[in-house]
């Protein structure tokens, strides 16, 4: 700062004051168009790289002393970078205490080594708006770092982001909504009681080399919510609740948008080369909010070291409707699970909600689940696959090339076109394979079990649901 003239300092302070007045007058969070989001610009993966502009938040008044609130200075730097055509906003080494920050299009937030962003514990620093929570839009705080209707933006490391807590819906740590072409790479997070990264209604997302630590109830690592074209690669995630959760809304509010809003479905998700540890629920949870549909999920080359329930848990319930289909997992190492390797529960997982999808239409359609090249170490149950409704059986289930040790074997119900092949495990007690209403190959010698207990049917409401 010693090389900057006093006239430049005065000019910059004047610019900061005027810009902050403009920000205060503008809405912090634009209206969300749930059924028909605005058309997104065609994403340009190299957009931010094309600009040589780099703005340092210290040049706009940020202190990084861990005591002074740096919200205004950092936000002003982001705004200036955006209006100048985009580039990078550099946050150099230091501890930056801040409230909610909004990312802008073509603007990348870069955290230098030894940089920490710490969320304040004052909830007035996080505006209240409409947020997605347990599959519904409700009032809640914005995230510590959020974006709305933005493209070609994100956060890169190697710094760290630490969150704060709230009695309302806790602020998520990072939450882009209705955005495209996002990068989240090479940084670490620490949070408590809420999700660390929650993209919603977004497309073309790259999440790489993150170290995520989250504890407490609902302390998920990454929640992919009605998003398309997602890569999660080389991440180390240890959480209270799910390490990764894939979801797409709950009940008629989400199901009613199918066909009019293609972004409502979560699809084309690749999870690769990751390490997972969970202390409350599952490492990878698919559901239970699935009313927009979930499909084309590929899990490969991952290590599961701890799970309170199952390493992979696919879950939903009647009233969700839609589908879960084309789930593929291969080359997995699984240990330290209190429940087992794999569970399906499409009968009673998650909250029912006020507007469930009625009748058989509300029973999720499930098909094409493939699991191969799996090594398990002392998992209590290899597969608990009985939680499936007979009105909508799972069509296509493959379990192939499995080795290791388990306490119990495979339990399946209401499945057609099953393939059990080259499953060579030891240490289990009782029958290797137990089935009810299952057809396919590799079932010879299976023990017959009772079918699962079914939930009560969802009645048809007196008036059809209307999106409101």
C-alpha cells in the first residue's frame, strides 16, 4: 500500500462507498423461478482463464486479521472484478472474518496458501431467502459463499473455509443455485451441523481435490441437488451425516416439474478416486429426496473407511414418484461399516411431506443397479436389498466380482433380472443368499424369506397439487 498515492486511496474509498450503497439498494438474492429457470449462457470452461485480471482483496480494505469483518471489502472486490469482465479475486494469506459473500459470473475466488475464510456467528450477516432444505423450498439463511443465476465461477484453493451455525436452517457453507460451469478445487472446509457444498439446479460442475470435514447432525459433505453433469474427483470427505448425498426434491412440488424443467433431475454424476468416512449415516446416499428423478450415476475407484450404516445407501419412499436408474459402482474398497456394504430402502426413507405423489405413480421406479469389483472387510451385511415395493420391483440388479469378509450375506426382495456372479466372500453366518420374489441368474440354493412389510398407500387428494 505504500506505493499508492493518497489521491488513489481517496478515489478507491469513494468507489467502495458508492458501490456498497448500490449493493444495499439492490436485492441480495433474485427471485427463484422454480418451474422455469432463466436460460443460462452457454458455459465457457476457460472464461475466467482468458482474463489476465487479478484483484487482491487487501487492495479494497480487507484486513485478514480474524477480528475485523471483511465482508464488504471482499464483496466489493468480487463486484469490481465482475463489472470489469471477470478474472480472479485473490484472497492472500490471513484469517478473513466474513458474513455471506455472493459469487458473480466469470469471477473465480482464489484462496492462497494459509488463507482462511471464517464465517461470522452473527446470523444477521446471512440474509434470509428461499433455500432448498430436505427437498422443499423454505425460508432460510444464504450460505457463507453463494451464487445465484451465475456462470463460469467458483472457488479454488489451497486455502480453507470454516462455517458458523444458526437456529434457522443453518447457512450452508457453499451454495450455488441455478448456476452453470462451476469449479470447486483444491481447498479444505470445516463445518458443523450443516452441508458443506450444496449445488442446486446447477449444471456442469467440477469438484476436485477437496478435503471436507463436517460433524454433527445433517453435517453432509457434498449434496448434489437437482443438478446435471457433475464430476467429484479425488476428494477426502469425513462427515457426521452423508459424505455425498444425491437428491432431486420431495413430493409433488418437485415431481410436478418433470418435463418442464430439465434441471430438476440429478443426472450424469461421476464420483471417482475419493475416500469416505461417515459417523452418523452413509458414505454415499442416493435419496431420499428423489421426486425429480436420479439417473446415470457412476462411482469408481473409491475407498470407504467408516460408515454408521452402509457404504452405499439408495433410499426413497412411496409419495416421491419419479425414478432412480442406471446406478453403477465399480472398484470399491469397503471397511469399517456398522451396517454393511449396500442397502436399498424404497419403502420408508425420509420425511413424507405435505404433498406426496399419490397412488402407484408415487412409488419410485428403480432399475439398472450394477455393482462390480468390490472388496469388503468385515462388513456386518454384504447387501440388504429387501426394501423394495412389489408394485415397482427393481428391474436389473448385478452384483459381480466381490471378495472379502462379511458377517451376513445377501438379502433381496422384489427384484427381476438379478445377476449374482463371482461373489466369493467368507466369514458369514447363516445362508449366503436369501430372497423373496426375485428372478434372474446366480440364485441357485437361495433361502426363501418373508416379503417386506409395505407402507400404507398414498391416497389421492381431493384437489390436484398446484405449484405455489
